[in-house]
C-alpha cells in the first residue's frame, strides 16, 4: 500500500538522491516521484523489484495452469499421446 511518506517530488529526489536511496534500501518500500503534483515514476530497490517480477511470473504460471485444468475439465484438451503423435507428424519427427 502506498503511504503518503513514500510520495516525493522529482526535484526532492534529485536534490538528495543519496538519502532517498538509503531509505529505499532500508524500508524496501517504493517511492512515488511526482512532477507538477502528479505521479510520474516509481523508484524501488532492485531486490524488491525482482521480488515483484517473481510474483507476477508465478501468478501468470498459476493462471495458465488453471486455464489448462479448466480446459481439460470441460473436454477441450487431448491426451498426451495424441498430442505428441500430432506434433511428431506435423514436424516430421522420427520418434
């Protein structure tokens, strides 16, 4: 959740970048930087950003798995041996 103390002007960030970066590393909370009072950019430490990317990747994988399971549940899938036979034929694979 965004907290008001995490919102700063871009000018403030530029004037004292070292202390902003120190706070980012310590709190692991992103900062929202504003230009003319409007949100313009989000800044965060690399570890927090990677954690966010990992969470998105996991969520997308779970969504795909659920879609596949739902497809099979409703009879829209095919058995693995049938799918493999089709792939072998389509791509002229010897195995």
